[in-house]
C-alpha cells in the first residue's frame, strides 16, 4: 500500500503540462504498488486544484497556500514535512528549472535516492526502476533505488498525459513554512521569448553555423511562428554569437525531445546529435550532402537554407490553411 | 574569504560512448578525460573573484580515481592555489549522494565563503551533487548561474530559468553556486602555469578519511543500453530548379506520413 506523490508544478495557478504527464505515470506506478496517487501544490490562489488534478489521476491534493515565490529551501521544507508524514514510495517532480533545483535537496532532506531527468520507468514487482539518459543521450541507464523514497525528476514530453476522466481530488491543507531562506529570489528578469522553453517545446526550428549571421535567424523565426515552434541553435551558432546561450541544443546546452525538429545549416556534430536525437521527426536542411545530420534525419533536403527555408515556410503555411 | 571549486573529470564531449561486452558499464578504452566543461566556468569565476581582490585563495576539490588528478592539475594550471583529491579506484560512476557525502567530509576544517562548481557533469548529467552538498552543509544554493556579484559577505547570482528568463538570487556567505555556460570565458592554462601547477600542493584523502562508508548509496545502476540507431530517412537531392517541388514533397510527407501537422 505504497503511495506515489507528484509535485504539481504550476504556471500561475494552472498545472503545467509536465504535472499532468506525471500524474498519468503515477497512476501506473500506484497500480503496481497498490497505493494511491497524491499530489502537492505550492503557491497562491490554489482553490479548485483538486478539480484540476483529480481527473488526471490524483486521489488527494495537498495545498500549501499563500507562498508568493519559489525558494529552494522553502519548497524543500514544505515537501519534506509532507513526505515524512505520508511516506510515499515514489516522488515524481518535473525535470524543469525549478524541479531540478529542488529535487536533490529534498532527496537529502528525506533520506531518499534520486534519478534525474528520467524518460521512462518499469515496475519490478512493486519496485520502481527508472530509465534515464547519460552522456546527453549517448547511452541510457536503469536506476534502482536503495534509499526510500525513490525520487525522480521527469523529463517533459516523455510520458504522455491520459485524457482527463473521473472526479475531483480531495483537498487537504499543507503548512507553508515561511522562514526566510538563506538564498532568496529578489528579482525575475523576463526572457526575450514568450515561446515555450526548448526543453518543453513540441516543435523546434534550429540554426547552425550555416546561418552565417544573427540577423539571418529571422527566417527561422518566421518558420517557427507558422508552425508554433521555439527557435534553437547549435553550439557553433551560439559560440559565433548568432544566437543566445539559452537557445543552445546539445550536450553542453539543452537536451530536447520535441515531436518535430527542423535543423537548418547544422552539420550534426556528435555533441549536437546527443541533444536532439530523441526528437520524433527530424528534418534537416543543409547544402552539404555529406553532413552527419542526414544520418539521423527522417527527411533531409540538400539545399542552401537561405533558398529553402522561406519556401518551406510558405509550403507549410499553405498546407496548414488547407 | 577563500573559494572552493568542485571539479570532476569526465570524458570529452566528442567521445563516442561504447559499452563493455556484458553491458555493465561504458568502455573506457581510448577515452580522453578532461575537466568537466561546466567546472571550467566555475574555476574561471573563482579566479576572477580572487583577482578582483575579493578572495584570498582558490582551492580545487575532486572525488575520483587516480586519473582525476589530471583534472585538478588543469585547474591548478589555470591558476588555482591548491588541491584536494579524494581518491578511490572504484568511485567513478558512484551515486550522487555518495559523492556529495565525500565532498562534505573533505570540506571539514576547510574555510570558505563560496563553493563554486559546474551545474552538472557532462557524463552522468545528474545535476544533483551541488544541491545535495548544500543541504548537507545547511547553506544556501543557487544553481545554473550565469552571473555572480560579491559584495562583502553578500552574494548575488543570476540563475538561468526557462525561456531565457533569469532569477536574481541573493544570500549571505557561505553559499554554493553551480555555473552554466555564459558565466565567463575560461582561460587556457599558460605554459608557465602548467609548470607551476606541478609544484602546487595537492592533498590526498581516502573515502574512509572523508567518512564515506559502504551502504551510503541511495541508488544503483542495474542496466546500461545504447540508443537504437535511427533509421536512415529520405534525403531529397536535386537542383535549384526543382527545389520548390522537393520542398512541397517534404511538407506533404510531414503531414501525411509523419503526421506532425
């Protein structure tokens, strides 16, 4: 009768997509452990969270109301108290900027083990075995837990959320620990882009060294706008100053997992391929027919990207309108 | 104020990963071992803080087998003052909790205001040890840091979050900061630097010295696999004249075959 706890990360007062994905995964884990799915949310204006999370699988939702902003220590204290009281077998947290900051601290606080950025799992009887990439996806390991609870941060877009069904979850209050943290956020500087982060994006258009100049990324932006994609870049493009560091895809940038990845003027260095090879569909546009990117692309186009990308944008626009 | 920089030796990012015959781990034959790229940013930042007169000494600390000494020598050649090496032949690939505990033990008796390290090691990609160590030490943390400002005992750091946004985080020393790309441009070790590094103090400790015991691990790797090779796709070659046709064909396939639109 071991329960599974999902940390419900929110955007404002709405659950993030990764939260719904984790609830669906938690249902499968709980089916094997014979327990229930619990969820915990921290924030402000959490009324109605039981109705938002219940249909995705949560049986009970714990709410720490009145917390204005994130702090590692504050969130870790709140969740550690809950974990000590409820003793879940497995705790799932999103592998997001927040989740990756929080989970290791929480694991130490509660004596659990941690697997970061998992992309799958299996149940060995009632034991949870996590699968995670290492070397940015050049290999995978299966991780068993010798410490309890088993903490896993879950990579977005790897475990599809089931369609909502069923009733609202029971709600319970969770004490918000309001001690001042040793490190506190004093300001948040908004990013230039309103698009989803690369790690959460369903579609990505990326540019490489072949873009030749920062201004040329405009043609990728136009394509991205048409298909609702986030714009990424290779290390070569970032190092050359064509794109921002936050846009880098690869082993020393972000590891991404979109449905569609369009690589433009990217040769396909091993460290870039490591960061995007799990994309479901890869399109590559490069004028060099020998570029390694064509070995992983589902659809390759040997052409000058400056000719091809604007035409591609128009073709897709037509297709989407038809 | 002294600074400690946590260093890890990892395979170069250009390494092609292969598994040993029984798939119980990676084949280390022929691997080029280097200082983790994110740790280079941490070393550079520590040196910059020292050069600005805000720190007296930079100590580099690594947990690893004998060869990890080379990564420490790299950091010393960049300009760090001394090094501590927790050496153990079987430690590579250990659970993050064990490594954090080893670091905790190695820091006993070491005076520091700031601990700098990389946001993650590019081998196991756990991105966990800095936060675990912060909790064990009971000190504040800022992860994924792209800017550091030191004002007396106050630390102000910019943390990169989603979509290019940044959180500005403040705290009092001691603090642990994990560095990301963009923090600085790491210097190359100069030849005199490399020569000098050979004579800089490097203290050795064992796992027993730092209080790590069997059974401290909280996880265990039970299987290794390599990703399935992606099936070769369709490559459309041609001339400028048929470019429009080729692109229209790809767009149709994306809709009808790949079903992404």
